[in-house]
C-alpha cells in the first residue's frame, strides 16, 4: 500500500485501469464519469447554493445542485456511447440510452448524495454502480464495477472492478492520480456511524448499538453516506448502519444506487455489508427505488448485527 499524500505514485486512473486489463469500454465509461466530476465540483464550489426555482447573479433560473449534478453526469453517460440503461436517483423512470444493449453497460447512480447537507458545507458525493448488459435489477454481486467520488476539502475517487479497492485524488490539473491501492478493512470496528432516529430503534438495534459502545466504538457520523463509508475504508475500521426502524422496516437508503455500490467496494476491501439477515449483494431489487436496511463495514460487527437481529427475530 502506498503512503497517503506522497508523490511516490503518479499513476493516473486510466493507466491504473489499463494495467489491470479492464475492458476498454469500461475504462472509457469510468473515465467519463470521473471527468464529469470536474463539472460537478465546479458547481459545488462556485455555484449559488442552487435552491431550485431561485435566480443566480445573472437573473437566470437556478437548478438545485443535485439536479445540476444529475444533468452533468447523465449527459456524460449518453455521450460515452457505451451505456444502455440508466437509473438515476433524480429521474422517476429508467433512462434508455440505447435500444440494443449488446456489449454495453448499464449504470445506476446517485448524482449528489447528501444534497441536504451541501448547504452547511459538509462533504457530499456521487455514487455509481455498473452492470454489463441491460438489466439493472440484478443482485449487486453481478456489478462489474462500483465507484464513488467524494467532494470534501479534497476531491477523491474510490473504485473497484472486482480486483481490490483503489483511491485516487484529484490533482491541480483536475486529473485523478493514485493515492492508495488494495485498501483493506480490519475485522473489528473502533468507530460507528448510526443513521436514523434513536427513538425509533427496535430492541435489537438498541442492544447492538449498546454493544458497539461497550466494545469501545466511538461515534463518528457525518450525515453523508459517501464520507461515512470513505471513513471506514480509509481508516480501515468502522461500521455504518442505517437500520430498519419502527414504522420504517426498510430503513432509508436505496439498494440500486446507494447500497449495492458501497457493499461491492466494502466487500472488495475485506469488509461485509448486510441487510441484517444476509449479504446486501445477494438481494434482487424489484424496483428502481427499493430501500433496505444496512449494516456495512468491519465483518465481525456486521456478523454481530445479524446475530442480534436473528435472536430478536426482527
Ligand atoms: O441520501 C441519503 C442520505 O443523505 C445519506 O447520505 C445519509 O447517510 C443519510 O441520508 C442520512 O440520513 P439521516 O438524515 O436520516 O441521518
Ligand atoms: Mn442519496
């Protein structure tokens, strides 16, 4: 593993993908998505906060940042020429970019996750899941790649094509160069990030969180899924949960464009991701916007969640 922040490696994203023998069309797609982040980051940094329906400096109608990010990424996907179907968190329906998907890729993405915390200047991100062919309602285990881009004080990109997880940082030329490769997560968490209202926790989740605290886990929750998962991967420890809640049996987060790509990345780093009963990546989504509870991060803590939930039969 490289030392973070050194200039030892100047390997850019395209070269890294090529050296791993990734299909040239998939390389093209991943690099196009990476390129779209140049425009998204610019919108985040320089745009008015973009409350939809308001006007900017020039009297032009403003788009909310998440809508803008959606347009930027969707346009890039369309122009890539290698994309069949698309699920976007911002679109109501599936977007069909090509009638014949033979040899093409399909993409599910959340253009700007955490858009509700962008106004307070906390970190947000773009999350992407990639399948071969047309079908986006497949188990996440069939993903051929997953990635996210994190817009924090620095912009970083994390990707996996099923051969480890690798982190890149955006340099002054707005190109991604390698920071960290083959990231690994330890078996046991020392941090925990719990989403959801505590007074809606079920008895099993109450016990689980109590046990994490007894085990010495510190609370570290940013309110953004991308920075919270990035924390687990970069620190190499931690557990994120957005559990089933009383009256909200499926939690909050969406399987296709939030949970599946993160579960793919975390499993690739030696961690685990469960809905409380089994691996997230084995679920077959029935609809585009299907939600599921999630326990993701260090494998011993994911196993503990399944054990406690099983005991309470929740
Ligand atoms: O997109 C959903 C999201 O904003 C995630 O980024 C984050 O993990 C979660 O919701 C936070 O939810 P809550 O505000 O309920 O803690
Ligand atoms: Mn989201």
